[in-house]
C-alpha cells in the first residue's frame, strides 16, 4: 500500500474533542499515521508515494451505513406501497425469494457503486435468506468494510416458502459463513446474525440467535419497532412489544443492532440503554413508508449507542448518506422543534457514533492516528455550498453537501473511488448486469418487466 499524503484540506476529525483544522493527513500501511503539525515528523524527510490535493475540500472519516439491504437495489421503483407490512408481503419478500446468486451479486454491486461514490466506507447489510456467500464475495472484492449476514426467517404470514428456514439448519449456515468470511478481506469483513424481525422469527430461533451470538461473539442485526401496523401484529403474535420481547429472549445486549426504533416507549428505551444495545435511525425509509418519526434526539440524550442507515433502494429510494444526514436533522426538528439534533450530532451518526454502534470504535469513525484510513475527501467549492462552507462545516456537510460532492473514498488506505472512477467496481459492467438480472428476477417473481 502506498504512503499517501492528503494535502491541505479542512480536517473534520469527529474525534472526542471535535477537532476541525486545516492541514494534512498522512496514511501509511492502511492507517492514519499523523495529522496536521505531526505530519512532517511522521514523514521523517521522506516523500510520500502519493500526494492528493484536498485544497477547497473537507476531509472526513468515511461514512458508516449501519443498516442497508444491498439485495434490494434491483427493486428500486418496484415497491411503492406506503405501509411496511404491505410493502414486505406484496413486493419485497416475493422479489427476494426470486433472487439467484447472480442477481444478488448484481444488486449488491449496483448499491456499492452508489454508496462508495457517495463517501460510504462501511456498511452493515442485512443480506437475504439465500446466496449469502455471493454477497460476501462482492463485499470482499469491492474493498469496503462490511458487516453482513444471512437474513433469518422461519415463520410469518405472507412469507414465501422459499424464504423459510429450519432454525437449526439456518444457524449452522451462519456458523459456516462466519468460518469463511469473519475477518476476511484483511479484517474488513465481519459476519452477523440477521434475524429479520419479530414477525419472521420463532421463539426457538430467537433463543438460538442469542446463544450463538454469545458463543461466537457475533453482532445481532435486526429490525425493531419500525411501523404502527407491524407493532400491532407483534403484540398480537407475541403478547408484548419489540424491546421487551428481545430482552426476554436474551437478544438485547451490547452486540444488538436494531434498525428503526420508531415506536419504542420510554421503558423500552430504558431497556435498550440498560443492555447497551444500539439503534439505527433510518429517516428516509421511515418517511417514505409512512412509518413515523424516530426520536433520535432522545436516543442521544439517553446515551444510547446509535447510527444511521439508508435502509434499501426499494424504500428510500436513494442510497445517499448525505441526504440521510440532512433528513435526520429535519426529522428531529419535526419530532420536537425544541430539541433539535445539532449538525455535529447528525454527522456523528454516520461516523464516530455509527462506529460505536457497530462495535468498530477502535477501528474507524474518526480521523485519529492509529485508526484505519477510511477517509472521504468532499469537494466544498460548489455554489450550493457557498459562499463560506467553513463558517459551520457541520451544517455545510449535513444540510448542503451531496453525495456527488465526494471526490475520493478510501478504505484502509486503498482508494476505491476518485473523481468519477471506481478502482474495484466497473460501473458499465455493474449497471449492465443489474439491468439484465432485474429482467430475470421479475420473470421468476411472475411480474411484468
Ligand atoms: Zn431494513
């Protein structure tokens, strides 16, 4: 890996002190070696192998997407229902059931093209029930940092038989996946357990997930309290609300990552905090499906570990981390105008806090010496960021910047995207494959193309 000097940018470090300073950032052996005034000494008189000019740009920690469904990128525009349960039963599950390894890989590549070009360096992906090795192979070759798992489903009204597993066999497959992929890609990949949500998982499955997560130290990635109709079905099915159900099964823990959390009551938020579990805010998906407004400012005030995610292209429909950050600020305002989410707290959801939510705080999430060189260079010269982008860098980045302003995305010191070019993904090939695979998928799902 080349030693790289990112030169003369505005470093928005997202460290504990909230450092913002103009200066250089030195990358060596895939890690951040030095920042600002410490760079010359770290270089020791030697020239870097590569120099990247960041004049007129912000330099940020790589953005972390703590809840995504790359398998759904092919479904963009195919699922426009405005209710979670109808959206799942009528569109998403039948489409996921029609995936092959090839269509899943094409879907993941298309999603990663968009995410990487938009400054995303790390994803926590829910996967789908089948073909998880194909997803792992794409994540490994794309060079991103990723947690991913096989979606677990063993029951549920309206679930196609092709998506239903036997719990013991499904957990055995998770063990095999962990053996193959946990720590792969020079440590960039981690395998999670991904029970989809309460309505798709039996008590036996939740107990198995809790036991395997404890034994193997795996993150449990699921959905929690997303929509009112789901909440009513959950109470009918298990006789209690989501966080109480997870706590009762031993699933709620410091390894728990739950997406949405829109409808958690005060006692459930206390349970989440007591167990040091993490929640992931998905404002775009919540707004588009009409699920509600999560109280992310309350999560912050309660000290709950938290991240942000675009969810999937079938319910958002964009995988633009900057758009999502702005929405987080807007949703907090709408939820309680007197308790907004400051732009710095919003950006933290995709950086410092997002890393903590996924247990990656010793790996990524800030520009600090010793952390992985997961770095984004964001051009700040566009008129939509002017006239003075540095007056409040956090407000500029969260409420004015766009994914298209990203000039460079680096993961562990390796450039994955720079000025319209991808190094590990081929946009022509990926788009062509996505179109072809979408046609085949629709045919298999019995839908007109
Ligand atoms: Zn989701």
